[in-house]
C-alpha cells in the first residue's frame, strides 16, 4: 500500500475596519488561502462626517503599511485587519466633546486667557484637538454656515 499526503493551504481572513466612521459599513471580511493575491476593496458606503477617505492601513493610526483601493498584496500566514484612513480637508482634527464642562484659559497666559475658568455647556459638540483662535474658528464657521453668529468671548460671563 502506498500512502500519499494531501495538503491544503491554510485559510486566513482580511477584515476591514471603519476606524471612526459614523455611517455606512466597512467592506465585508473575506477568506483567502495562504499565498493568495488580495485586491484591496473600496470604501463602499463608509462615511466619516467632515473627513475624506484616503485608503487603508494595517495600523489604526496609519503607521503600518498603507494600501490604496485596488492595490494588491500577497497574503501571508496570518489574518489581516485593514483600517480606513481619514483626512480632514480643513486640517482640523475634530473630536466629540461629551460632558457638561471643561477648563479654559490659563493663569499664566495672555490677558485674554485669564483667569482659568470652567466652561459649562448643555449639549455635546465637536471641537478641534489643537488650539484654535477665535478669529480662525469664526472664519471657518461663518464660511461653512451662512447663519453662524460668532460670539465675542469678552461678552461671556465666567
């Protein structure tokens, strides 16, 4: 009797992660065999408000291997997760400010930054992760929204 070995290639999964999307769904994960050529999917109906989709990356923060839509790679011996990469065309990096208050100002800052004080608000809102001047904020907002009213910070009661 002669015995023959029968080999099958290991199967691995390519998973797409929306990485902060707020609407739509990332492409469905797909199973591949070891050594298969993978063609990178498009974004489908994936949306992140205020951002432009720029491609996929093996690292959530964009520090891994970047892939454009329709690029290809040969699948190695592991599952792969590809994270959507987003760019804010205005250069701002917005985060949702949730909560009821935050600290603003500085005891050691310019006259218009003192004193440090607590700002309270009644609803969630988007804010930039870096310092933005009031003038810059008002310029951007009044360009984007025709009915935007830019308050004078000095009118606020602390």
